[in-house]
C-alpha cells in the first residue's frame, strides 16, 4: 500500500466521520477539524499519487458553497 493510498484512506475516514459521528458525544468543533484535516490529507495524497484524491476537497468546497447558497437565499 503506497503512502498516497494511506493518506487518501485516512482522508475518506475523516470525511465520513463528519457525516456519521462515531461517538454519541461528538461535538461540532471536532467535525470542522475532521473536515479540514480530510481536505489537507487528500491534497497531500493527490500530490504524492493519483489526482483522483482531489475529489474529496472538491466535495468539501462544493458542499460548503451549496450550503452558503441555500443559507443566503433562504430569506
């Protein structure tokens, strides 16, 4: 298993933990930290290996933009 795959796998797990909390007392600041670390690890994985890992930060940025769009147009 290459270092790129290891970084990408950890990135996917961190991103999944932001949607499905692993513990019942999982708090919001931890979720934001997991999303940030997930994006950073995916960028590092893309630098060291396949550029397909850039789909993870793209998903994060797209979801943030969509949420901001909905929030601004909800009033």
